[in-house]
C-alpha cells in the first residue's frame, strides 16, 4: 500500500511534516478520488481536518471521459426543480471556484465561458426544444430562441437542416481532466494523504462506520468515512443493505476529435441537439480538442468502447455539423455516470453513524463539484449540512434507499443488456 | 546509426560472425523494411548475398494496417489480366511460403484458408457482382453464385438485405503483422543486417547506383540497391527524374474490432461488398480480431485517422453485418498503398544500373509477397528477372515513368484533398 502527500500528515496531525504509521485514525477517510472525492477531501483539509483519500488512481474515473459541460440551463428537465436550484448555485460558484483552484492547484482547468447552443434538426426536435424554452422561461432562466438562420450565423459549421435553437450563454464548460489534476495537486498541497488502493469493505464497529478495509487487506481508520466511489457506491461490502445508496452505473461513450490549428475556427461554443431520440453534444476546447458525446447505456459496470457506440456518435455529430468528418479522431472512451432514481446526488449522512455520502451525481458531477465541496466541507467541519444541500440527503428515498434504486444494488458484472439513449436534452 | 543482425555479417562476408565497419560494400542494400523489402532481403540472403535493410522500424509500414486478404479472385478487375496471372501465381505459392517462413521465422503468420464471400446489398451491387462473376468464369476461376438465403446460411450474421453473393473459397487471408514479424526474424537468422535509419538520397557514381546516404549523413554502399520504400518510392532524392518510379500514396483507413471469446462464432470467412460505391470488407482472424477496411483516399502522405473515415467504415460494416455494433472497438489506423498507373507492381531493373525496384504493389502487397521474393531473389542472384515477372518491369511506362504517374512525383506533404472510395471490388 502506498501513501503519499504534499505534506506527510497521515495520522500525525496536520502540517507537522512527520511521517507516520497510522498512530491515530484520520479525521476523514474519503473512499474514491474522482472529482467529488477530491473536492470533498480538499475542503476538509482546508478546514484543518486530517484527511485521506483511498483510490488506486486519484483523478481518474468518470472525469477521464466526461465532456465537462456546465449545463444547468440546457440540462433542465421537468420535475427536477430542486436539482435545478443546486445546479444553478454550483454554476454561480464556478468562476470563484476555478480561480481559487487554479491558484491552489497551480494549473489552469480549462474553464471556458463561451456558452451553449442547443439546436433542433426537425419539427419534432423543435417542438421539444420549444417546450424546454418555455420551462426555462418559467424558471426565470436566460435562454434566447433563434431561427435556423440565426443559429448558423452564430456557428457557420452547423448543418443547413438546423431549424432553430436555444442560445444559452450561461452554460459554460471546464476540462474535467485538468480539473481533476488541479484537485489532486490542491489536495496534496493542503495535506491530504493519498492511499493508492481500493476499499474492499466498510469497517463497522458497534453500528458505527470506523473506516475501511482495503484491497490489500490493511485497514484505514477514521472518525468519519465519506463514500464517494461514484457508480460503485452501491456496491461496497459492509454497508448495511437497507442503507446502501441507490446508485447505478449509466455508461457513456465519448469520442475526442481534434481541430488542427491550421483549420481555423470550427465551433466557438458547445453545440448540442437531440438526434433520433439520442442526445449528442460537441464541446470545443480552447486547445483544439472537440469532445463528442455521449451514449447512455444501462449495461452494469461495462466500459467497453463499441463499434456501435462510436458509430452512432459520429453519425449524429455528422448530421449536426457535417464538417466533423474531416477532423482527426484522437481518442475513444467510455465512463460510468453514478445515477440515482431522481437523477440528483446523495449528499450527507447515510443513516449509519460515521458514514457520509457524496455520490450519485449522474450527469452533473462536473457542474456540481464546487457546491459539493462547499456542502461536504461544511458538514465534515461542523456536523451540519447546509440548508441548500439538505434536499439531497439519502433519507429522501425512504428508510434505506436500495428499494427505490431499481437495479442499483446489482453486483459489478451484471449485464442486463438494456441500451437506451438519453431521451431529452 | 544502429545495425543489428542475427549474425553480424555486415560487410564481412556471410556467416563469418565477424563484426565489421563497412570494410566492403554489401552485395545488396534494400531500402525499406516493409513486407516487400523484407522478403527481398530474405531471399537474397538465402542465395548467399551479403544483404542490408535500411529502415527505422523494420516490419512497420502498410503491414501494420493492412487486412491481409489474399484476394486474387475477388479483386479481379477488367483489363488487369497480367496482374491476375501474377496474383494467382503468388496465391498458389502461399501455402508453401508460409510453411517455410513459419519455420525460418519461428512463428505462425496467421494464414487462414476459410475463404471469402463477396455479397451485394441492392440490385446495382448485384448486377456489378454478376459481371465480376462472369469475368471470373471467363478466366477459369473458381467462384460460385449464391442467393441471399444461401449467403446467410453460410454466414448467419449477414444482413437480411443481402441479395446474393460470390463464394470464393480460394481467396484466403494472412495476418500482415505476424507476417512482417516472421520476415524480420527470418531475415535476422539468414544473416541480413538491419540499419535502423532512412535513406535520404540515392548515391550515384558515374551513372550507376552505388548505395544510399542515410538520414544521419552516413553512407551505405552496395553492388546493387533495391528501392522498396512503398508509397515513398517515387520521392527518393538522387534518382534521376526520368527514372523515378510512378508510385503515389493511396491512403486506407482501417478499424479493428474484437469478437469476445464468449461471443462464439461471428464470421467464419472474409465478407466483403460494395456499399454506396465504396468497398468494405470484414476479415475475421482466428484470434478474435475482426479487421474492417478500407477507405481509398488520395491525400498525399497523410495518415490521419479521421472521424469521417471511421464513421463510413462502421456505417458500411453495420449495413453488411448489423451485429458489428455490439463488438468492442480495439484500434483505428491508416496506411498508404503504393499505387501505380496500372495498379500492378514495379519489379526489377530501374533503368539506372545498380538500382532495382520492388515497389508499387498497391492493394496486393501482402498477396504478392511470396512471388516478389521469388522474382527479386532470382534477379539479385542471377541478374535475370524470371519470365513471369517481366511484364512488371519499370520500362512499361515508357522512358521514365514519372510522366505516366500523374501525381506520383509529388513531394511528401502535398495534399490535393481528393477523396474517393474504391469504385469496384
């Protein structure tokens, strides 16, 4: 088992610089070093808590694949008003968050405020987009209806068949890989210790979580344990069945193209649409990367990149922006969204003393990173979840949660072979 | 400059085991270590000639990308009867060749004799396939017409839309990567020395080729120099313009899928078709690899894998065999075919004393590897090209050849942006 830290604080009090051999349990043990686990650990360490993160490869996970859209407005769905409020809060937090993180992590995170254009290719899509626009306006959100011609004036690479769209200048983007790298660096500098292993089982003593046994058989003890293992959050041994978080994996396949520097402008903002019932988006980075996503498949923990996944993404992207066929294909990948029954995250107490949840962020993990850090930092430092995060506590799914979770409790390896595309923007 | 050899024979006579510092020029200097250069060197060394191969990465080149179809019969084209004879000779040589090479190279080369099925998806394709069948029969080739139902009985994964096809049991396959690796090993064992560099300029003294200056500025001298640099053969400095071989690069993009072992049989033989005017083939290897090819693009020496190239291959493969969408996508790649004005290779004397050609094999490089080795070995050992190879000497294109070559003389980096798909089987 390897541990490493910007300052060697493991079990030896913060900022003493002394190496240690688990003389004392940590204050906080975060299971999972994705964006959510990292931001939680960073905020905890900033509050003076001795914090450890357990992950074989911190900064990996869904952040390696995600496109990084900060799409509070274009991802709005009927019946998700509570989630909208949290998304908007986090979107509003982003500028200050990335400024603080770039400083703390010593690197740029690719935050780009060039906006989003959601377009429609046929009459059905347009009707659906009109409904979304009405919903946005009812919630007081900024979103402007454009004709097809106006869309193409904004983004000349769009297909002639584009029949209208929504201009949402407030939906931005960030590069999740850079974000994760900056969080790893910021954690290290704040004294977080990284334990490069996986949690095999939650340690429970007298009905209280006290840490975790790792894959290598060693145990890490802590006063508070945070479950932040994304799509695997429902599968940790040792969590009482009734309290198991109702999180299931939703696979997303993504293709990364490159706009050669000689090519000149290709897209100036994120472009998205629903094509044949599936959502497709193109997210152009400042460095020339163009991310095309994403499938939405319920296949258990499978992360295979398939011929069909890549084919459908390229087909739909080509229909939206025909010129993509000229671009070099740089990379393909698949990740797992940690989905919950209501598409909103699980934040705060789990029902088992000593165990907290920071998981279930589904499509909004990148967007919700700042506010999750705020809420979890406050909870871990004070014992109180802030009011804005309380609608997202685990108890909203009844006594446990697994009953409400459908397939959430399935074991890794389950493969129901149900495939769907995202049915709405 | 690194040299390496199974036996250190460089410049010191064959099989003495003595190291050397270019005490004597080699008998044969082969420029290019692709399949054609390697088989030429192997055969030369077997004849007792001191042989060197110049290549930064022997066994690379188009062999890394090619599907390895041995398709003398299904690749038949009107007006290419001379090439057909050479292709058939090489196809007939294959079983003995792979047996000898597997022994000499100490490894299997993935030779698979399970045959080929060329199918048609619509009435136009069927008419075209009927014409091909008639042409095949006129040449006395074995090819059986099947109804759509019969095609699907043979290959149950075929689309219901398949309307007929040609069963050609004599068109086999080999794995070009394994073939190249076996040739590298066989060369090493036969005493060929590898010079890991590139030829920058042909050395010419008193109107005779005497070797080449390499990228690192050193020179290798030899009694006979063989130009076998594939699609770059027309671009070597120092070759008199009038004698420059009329070879141009034709880009091919290829996708490699995998059939998981649990999947069971997918395709039992090579399946090919013309879809929307473009040729598509699926070549199933015994080890589960399924190669899907190939675009045919005239873009100079560009080897970028593009979104459009991958999209069209997957689209056409899906139309032919819908089940491919389920398969994992393992790899994408692009290679360059060395094309000539008549699609046939250039073998033997170049018109410049001391310089021989073994290049221009276009789509048939893998198929023609055995017979090219035979012919070049004979030429280098005896000075006489065998009769069956004489129709493929460079003088068939007139005084020089570059005039007949169209864009053949263009410099690397030219990018005419002409894109076509193969217009026929």
